[in-house]
C-alpha cells in the first residue's frame, strides 16, 4: 500500500496497464491451449504461447531477484538499477509480443472456408468434443490474435509511459534526466552573480 501511495497518477495508470497485460498473457495461454487441444498447433500459436509463458513466468523470478538485491545495495543505487532493469525487462517483453503479433498476422487467420488458413485446420483431434466445429476453433484463434496485438500495444504504452512520465512522487521522468544530460544548463559566472546581487540591492 505504501508503494501505491508513492506513485503519481501516471504511475498508477501505468501499474494498472502493466498488470492488465499480465492478465491478458494468462488469457492468451488458456486460449492457445484450448485451440491447440482441439486442432493443429500452427507455428504462430507456439510462438504466442511461449511469449505469454515468458511474460507471466519471468516476472516472479525477476521480482525475487530484485528483492534479494535490494537487501545488499544502497537505496539510491538500488533505485537507479531498478529503473534500468524495469525498462530493459519491458523492452524485451515488448520485442517478444511484437514478434508474436507479426507472426500471427502473417499467418492471416480467416474464417473464410476457402482460405488457406482455414484449410490448414481441416483436421481435428479425435478426442476433441464433437461440438467443437471449425468455426469454433477459428473464433478462438481470432480472439487469441486480437489479445496478442492488444498486449503488444499495451506493453508499448507502458514502456513509453515509464520513459515520458514521472511514476514516483518527487522523482523526475527519465526523459527529463536524459534531456538535462544532453543539454546541460550553463553554469553562471560568479562575477555575473555578484553583479546581479548588487543590482538587486540597488533596486531595493
């Protein structure tokens, strides 16, 4: 709760978006497993499943590692490292979601019975329930692709948001620090400061 209170409004929105992406990853796992259990296992489904499992499974290990690391580091150094690790993690996950979305779109899921994609699903497993028709599998596949694209866009939004907006109260946005390093403010000459101070005294 204390961590939630320390977040800015942008930080809270991004946190909700991040955990929403986690939830979508779980839905993708279930949708792909259902689709693969009722018919063939196309390459795009395998890629999507691997990405969703990576997204959901890697966070726990990363969080545990960062907790142990926090106990051995100075708070300021840990915060800097945590920001970098978080941005790197989201960037890697984004690459996987984008790749999965591209692979899925190239496969061109279609509910047109004359399409090559439909004909590729012409075989159902014998143990699958009879009420699972080709149209049902097609619908699940289309929903899966939509979820993958949604998660790719959501993850991209989280990454850009963490760079452009301040997520913790009292801390500047990462892009502000980058701009300050890129365009440092000139240090005023001490003699100029003395002249300005004297002028202010005369005006007073």
